[in-house]
């Protein structure tokens, strides 16, 4: 402030105490400062002809903000003088020097950004952390850039891979992890999108990828994206980080994920619908929650339903024995006929079914609105982070890490939004197609006359899941049917 006062006196001007603006304790990277806000109001009202600064960066350390303030907001309203620099926007030579200084500052900023990115690429090539957010299971070591395994989290990662290979669905794994209260990578707990990304991350087999960069195009035509992205990482280093999952298990998981991509969750996939077994796609083990599959007869008289976990990991993982396919099919069909095959009960159950669907519809709509509000909040947070970066309140590394975190949260929320939107469309279509529902219920009267595909379609109109198990050396089959959107 003293330097500005001496400069003002050297010009033969008097110092007005009411026109001294000092923002102590506020960052120069932001224009949101009380004294600067008062100055801007006075300039806008035409009460200030000249603004004197000790150095230009005291006005703002952000190049974009400085240019916008001086050349747009204050242009033709007032001019700028600097006590330490040859800047005087009232004079053409001083204005030219202002342009030069601003251009040089922008060049220096871009040079620092490119140098920083080149350093991160070099660290990735050396097998060190380039500054990216590490996946769940890894942490930062004592040396700069060192990537180490976090044993407790790595054990959870191996468990997720092991259970998925054992036949558990992604949703059932997420449910158990949340039930046990195990910490998750995101604040919202374990979810299917989170686990899906975890199961696809090549870093668990020791591969470090880096360099999917975003840059502003040099000459961006109107309507084109503001940034361009590299299609492939600049650096792919195999064996650069400690291995958590074996390459064989990782390859098997990717194969299983591709195999299951035809359908998941409540809606059976193409393989389940084309299967000759009635309960394929809806049957799960009543003891461990794993999916159950059918085994052809081979040397036996009939086909068998068996638990995937027991089949792959043995009786120590699940003590459920196989169930004869005709026996379990008969139990489920008998329940279906009792519920929808008798005309006097059919109408009442259909009403309950539709009431359950209507209740689920309202709950799904509410959940979808909540997700959309979270996405809107996330968009605001992303805009806030971008603003702080433009004002140089964040470093490039901090900005990229926060952007990656927000992007991951956004992908997870959008994945859940897509699932809910699909379910909402299905619910509306089913509720609107009451005649189709009644027609499917009437087909139960002629069950034995239907071909296997029609039987499976009718079953899936009303049955959500079937949980079954049988203890070894026991003849008793335990079976629980979850009816779609209706109370039992």
C-alpha cells in the first residue's frame, strides 16, 4: 500500500483514504474479495477514473480474470496504472505492454502445465505413481511416487475376484460387503458399478496406464468439443506395480463378464432364456446366495441343479448339495398353479401384483429423483472445482485428481440412474398391459400344453427369484419363491 501511495504522490495526485482497497487474508487467485468487489461497484457507477496497483498480479493472479476485468469490464470506464511496471492502459504504449505481459504470463502458465504433465509421464514410465488416484487396494509408499499394496483392502479385492469366479453375482457381492461394513472406495458404499470397475482394472495384475489427456484445441470451430482426448494412454507399463490378482484369474473374470453381458440382475440373459431348464436365470443357492446352474444327466437318470460356489470351491465354501431338476421344477410349478391357476384366486393375486407394482413404481420414481438431484449437485461441484482451478486456487495435480474422483462418482450415479430408468419403463409397461398379465395368468391353466419357452416366459411374469438348497444325505428340499412386486 505504501508503494502505491508514493506513486500516486509522484503523479501530483492526492490520496483519498476512502479509495484505498486492501484485501488482506484473501487469495489473489479469486475475484471474490470484499475490497475488490467494492472497487468494481465504484467503477461500474462511474466514480473511479483510474485504478493504481503496486503490481498487476496484486489485482489478480489469474490471467483470464485479469484480462476480463481490465479489457472487458473496465474498458472505456477507467484505466490501469502499475507502480512497479510500465503499464498504463490510458497510453497506447502502456496498453501494448499490458498485452505483452498478459501474453507472456499465459505462455509461462502453459509451459509449466506441459512441464508438469511431462514429469508425470516420466514417473509413469519409471513405474512410479504419476499423480493419479490409486485404485482400491493400493496406497502411497514412503518414497516419492512409490505404489504399495494395502493388505486389508487387497484381501477384499481378491475376495471379490474369487467370489465372482465362484458364480456370485456382482450385486450379491456388493450386498454382502455392505452388510459386513467393509470400507469402500466411494463414500456411498459398495455398488454394482463400483465392483464392475474394480473387476476390470488392469492395475491389479501389475499394469500401470497413464496419459489419457485433455487439451484445448488450438483453433476450435463453433459447436466442437472444448477439449480433445487421446484415444489410448501414452504410457502402458506391465509389471510396474505390485500384483494383487493373478493374470489367470483376471482373464477368467473378463471372460465371465463378457459371457454374462447378455443379461444381469432381475432380467434373465439370452443364455438363460434359451436354456432347456425351467429355472435357469432365476435360481440361487439358499445357503450362500450364489447362482445355481443345471447339470445335464450324463451318467445319471435326471438333470441336477447345483450351487456354483460348492462346485468351484468345494463343501467348505458352501454345504448345499445338488437338487434333482424335476423335483425342484415340480415344487415351483405347483406353487405357481396354486397362486395363479385357480380362477377364484387369480383375480385377487393379479390385483395384489398390480398394487405391488404400483408401490414399486412410486418408490422407483422417488429413488430416480433422488439420483437426479445428486447428479445435479455433482455437476455444480464440478463447476466449482473448474472455477477454483481457473482462479489458480488449485494446482493441476489437485484439479486432475478431484476431476477423476467426481467423474468416477458421476459414472456410478449414471449407472444406477440407467438401471432405475430401465426398471421404471418396465414397470409402466407392465402396469399398462394388465390384459397381457391376465392372459399370462390364464396360461397357467394349460401349463402342460405349453412348450418350454412359453413356460419360462409365463414363469418370469410372476417369479422374481427362487432360492433352494438341500443338505447332503437329506431328501428334504428347501425352497423359497420371491414373487414379483406382490406380497406372498
